[in-house]
C-alpha cells in the first residue's frame, strides 16, 4: 500500500487503511528523524482503542501501552549499537507477550526477525509531504 500525506491529520487515513491489513503482531517503522513514526503510532493506538498518551521511546527504549486488544509495546532501537544490547532489553519476551510490537529504527535487530512474520512501514519525508509504503 502506498500513501502520500501533506498534513498531520492525514495520518488518520493511513491508520484507518492499514489496520484491517494487520496479520502479524510486529510492525517495523522505518524513516529518517522527524519522518512521523511516533506521530503515526499515536494515530494507530487511538484506532486500537488505547487511551494512553503516546510518546517517543527514544530515551526509555520501550514504552508500554494498554488497549482493549492487549498490550502494545513501542520500541526505539536508534541508540542501541548491537544485537546484544537488543537482547539485553528482553525484546523476545515483549514479542512473545504482546498484541502488537511497534519497532522504530529496527535495523540493528532486523536480521533476527527474518524467521518471524512482520509488517514494514517506510516513511520518507520529502519536505512537502510524507511518502509512505506499507507491506
């Protein structure tokens, strides 16, 4: 699926469109700094019925949210330097015990996910819009 958005409220259409396509409990979010990964997550969690305040997990590395469907974990692996640091945060336990895991900056862990089913969303900030692909 491909989307182009021009304003913050357009994220709602993206969340509405991809939520019915979710078949896996892992979503990899890729995009440069400021692309809108956390903003998208805010819209997605609202659609999932979460009343929690969504914020970037840049410093905490993982944020936990509640939803009527179950626990949602939101990761930001940007500051992790290697796979050992990812294992140190207990990521496998989160993956096994969640309704959904959203992973920003997944590159340090991506090779380990190859045997699992996941979705990927890539966001490119063009300056005038955001170009989004979801699969």
